[in-house]
C-alpha cells in the first residue's frame, strides 16, 4: 500500500491567491484571497480585544482586591 501525498497551498495564507489572481485574473482566486484576509483580520482583532479587555479586567480586579 502506497500513500500519496498531494502538494497543497497553505490554508491560512492569502498571499498565494493574490499572486494567482495577479497572474491569471481569475475571480475565484480574488474571492478566496479576500475571504481569507477578512477571516484573518477578524481573528486578529478578536485577539487584540481579548488582550486589552483582559488587562482591564486584571487591573480592576487587582484594585478591588486591595
């Protein structure tokens, strides 16, 4: 039994799809790149919000604790 390994484009980067769109002009590549960009932006903003509000909560808790 032989395993086949397919070469694939990394799932969470939009750069290859921007390059494919620039080279081929294919609208599907532009839509995929745009969707991946929007998803990565949402998760980055969510992480930043959690970081900021976590520090706010920690500061308020440490003030209240004293």
